[in-house]
C-alpha cells in the first residue's frame, strides 16, 4: 500500500497551516498596527479565517473521497489512537475558530470586504454578545495553535527519534 499522501492533500495541509499562522499572527498583533489600518488588518484577518474555513471543508471533502495512507505502526496502538484524536480535534478547531469568528465580527457591527463585493454591517453592535464570543474565539484559536504545535512536534519526533516516514509522507518531495 502506498504510504504517501497525494498532492492535493499535501497542498491543502500546508496551505491551511500557513493561513492559520498568518491569521493567528494578525489576530495577535492587530493592536500593534496604526489605528488607521484597523479596518484593513481586521478584514485581512477575516479573509484569512474564511480561507481556512473554506479550505478545511475542501480538505474534509477530499479526505472523504480519498482515503489517507494508513497510520504507521511505529508508535503502537496508543499513539495511533492519540493521532486520530488529535487529527479529529484539529479538523474540529479549523472549522470552529472561523465559524465563531464570523458572528463575533458581525456582532461588533462590522462587515466584510470580499474585494469584488462587500457585506456591510448586518447586525447592531452588541457588546454583551461579542465580548464572550471574542473570548471563545481567542481561546479556540490558542487551542488550535497549541494542538497544531503538538502535531508538528509529534511529526518531528517521528522523524528524528522513531526514524519513520510519518513526516515525509506529508512533504511534497515524493508526492504523486
């Protein structure tokens, strides 16, 4: 059985990872930009988040139709179960963080500029709703980054300590 992920899965994996890092970075630093940039920085953060959401849905759809290579047995059954749990949580958070972010934005009384068209503010500014949503969105984003960091460390552990092919299966070096 082939052990390498296909080019589509690899492209989606790394594109989503980069988009998450960019969205998280902007989310963390939004207050460090000049105030006049606020709308553009927030809108870019939103567009990155929507891209993560769209590509995550595409990735899930791709995965449903294209079975991934089997987990390697180098870690044992407990490691396999943890890997499946971590992947499930990663998918959940890749969907949940932007889905929580959209109503957070809308309840702040903001809209979204999609380039070709804009969606103006559709809800009144409601601090009693957007404050708790903001907290949930931020905590979920931190959980996503923490889990993704653990995922990356696990891949490096497999590569450097267990010396198996877990990491290289998701690198474009050998993809068909």
